[in-house]
C-alpha cells in the first residue's frame, strides 16, 4: 500500500488557503475567500485579502457582529410584533367608526328621502287645493256672467223677431184684417223697448294668482344642511380652573377647544361632546355643555359635596387630551363664609357648634314618612344586570313591569313590580337602534317602549321585547330629556336644550310644539346646572 506524506511546509501552506462554502460568509470582494473579520469603520466583512486595505481601521470578529445583528433583529421584530395588538384594536375601532359613519349616512339619506317625500305630498295637496279654489271661484263668476249673456241673447232675439214681423206688416197694405196683429205687435214692441235687460256687467273678470315663491324658493335653497366637524379627540384639549378644583355648590367652568388631526383649531360647532363628573361613590354629576359655534365649548357643572372627583371629557365617545382629569372639591373657608354673611369668624364658629349639635340629635321616624313607608329597593351600583351607574328615567307598564333608563350604562333595565330583575336592552352607539345617554323612558298603550336618547338627539321606539322599531324627532330635537305618552297615544318630549315641548304621533309626525328659553309665559329656563 502506497502512502503519501506531506512536508510540514506544504501542509502549513495549504491550511492558510480557506475556501468559503457557497453562499456562506463569502467575501463580497474576493471570490472563494471566507470573511472572518468585520471592519467597524466601513461596516463591511473582511477576508485575509481585505485586511491590508483596512489596516488602520478597528476590526472585530465577524461572528460577534453577526450575533449582534441577529440579536438586534430579534429585538426589533419583537418590538414590531408588540404593536400588532395595538394596531388590531385601532383597526377594529376605526372600522367601527367607519361603519357607524356609513350607518349615519344611510339614516340621513332615509330622513332626506322621507322629508322631501312629505314635502312633495304637501305641495301636491296645496296644488290640489289651489286648483279646487280656482274652479269654485271661476264657477261662481262664470255662472253669473253666463246667466247675463243668456238673458241678453233672449232679449235680443225677441226684439229682432218682433221687428221683423213689424217690417213685414208695414210692407203690406193696411186693412181691417191686419189691424189686430199690428195692435199686438205695437204692444209687444212697447214692452220690449222698455224691457229691463242687464246691460251692465254683473261680475268682473278678475282671477289672479298670488303665489309668494321668492321666500319659499329661498327657504328651499336653504332647506337642510349636513352637519359635521373634522374634530378628533386625540388633538382636542380642555382648559380652565374647573379642570383642577371647584367649590361645593358653586358653578365651575371648563373650556374645550376642538382640533383636527393636524392640530388645527376647528372653526365650527356641532361636535358631539359628553362630559361627566364622577363622584367618589361612583355616581355621576351632569352639567351643561354650551356650544359657542366657533369650535369651542364650555362645560359648566356644580358639585354638591367635597372630595376627590374625576372629570371625563369625551369627543365622539373618545377621551380628549388629559381626560379623565382629577378634581379636588372644597368647601368655602370659614372666614370667607363668615365675611359673606357679615359675621365674624368667632360668630360663625359659634353658629357651627350649634349646627353640629343639632345634627347630632337623632331624628324621629315621623320626620321622613317616605323612607318609613319604603317597600323595597331596586338595584345596586355597577355595570352588570340589575346594577346602575346613572339612573335618569323610570316608568311603569300596565303589565306589571318597572322600566329604568340608565344613562351611563346606555341601556334600559326591566324589573317586575316585586323588584326582580327581568331583562335589559341597549347598546352604546349613534346609529338607529343604539343608545347614547338615554335619559327618559315611557310605555305606550300599545306596549312599545319610548326612550328619550339625549346625545343622539332623537326618541327611539322599541318593542316590549327590546327590539328596535323606529326613531322620531331626528333633525328637530336638540337634547330630549324626558318623555311621556298622553291618553291619545301621542308622544310628549321635553327638549332640555331647546327649552321646548314637542308632541308627536307614534309615526313621527309632529303635531305641535311650544315653549322657548326664557322666564316669561310659555317659556322655560331649562336645566342649566345639575
């Protein structure tokens, strides 16, 4: 057997020649060479032939750099993957808003079609009435004039016939035989000559149409408008002393400035804002939002007791910048209170002591007969079935059910007359069939449930099983707060913002309305503060 031996020199020389496996750590500059170093200055891999060109540059093992790059890529991938749930939530939320926008478009389109169909019907009715009035008026005048024409024609015919006979008699020879006929003709002509014919017109020819179309055309030109804003919650902000602290029983004010996605101030109003002050026990204090119609809004509220509260300001159901805000509610200092009443602090302190003593005296049961006669209580605080966070309206049905509108839970809950929870219905949203701060509830004689939907600015009608049937008042109502039903089945709506009472048929047709903001007769002050 023949063996081959290599000298140490030739073996050493062969070991220094490294060929890179195809596609792995191959030097990009020298084919067939393996890169085992990395130039930190030039950020490129180096083989043994490249080293001389980077003699002055810092170099590290390529394996170390590859490991660092691998680790960094893994870290970046993890960070990117962590964004996926956030993006998925945002995508779902934006899709939901898009769907609501589409639903609103459909709803408004239906309202426009319905409103203009109704206007067309009213125009057709008015046209028919005018045509009928024209025919009646024309008929009366035509009858008078036609009778006069007939009378004149008869008189003319009689005279012409008598004159013809007279001419024939005069053309013949006068004799005894014609004497009697001529006498009769003479008498007849005498009668006709003195006949009182209606020679003066007994009617006139006036038939004019007074149609004031200019004002109507202008009204039609301005009829309806599509209301929206470009305001977004993420850019809108609030300011004012009422964001941090207020005094018990005193109005506090917060100014909200709406902005678009680029941070630019919105210049028009009508944005959908909601504001709620949460008390430490979980109840909610409402207030009044005033739209200045220039992109700014003012929220005015009064807190009835001291403590630490939170203020939630939402634009299109989303918290604006900084919301919810922490509030500190304090009482007026004793010195300020005494000064306001013209007493010294010492006098106030003495009075306070007496008041404190009086408060410590146990009350007799007869002082509160309503509480003494309490039969049972319904519900507890919370968001589950049979729980409430902001009760606003209550009604009783003839079928032995108690209905309660829970504004913050966006639902109506139904209980038996014994206080047992039966069911609830309602989903937050701004599409027909959804609720946005239900504040009033009533039961129609048909069994339908009528709900005043404050922020959606309409009244929703549900079946007794909680299935949505229709809405009424859309486009007319500004803030329906209370709702009732009269003996005729008409729906009576109290619009808190408009200070107006509306009465509708169940079909949605407006029967009448009355009231305006003010302190005079047929005026209402509304509910400015909670």
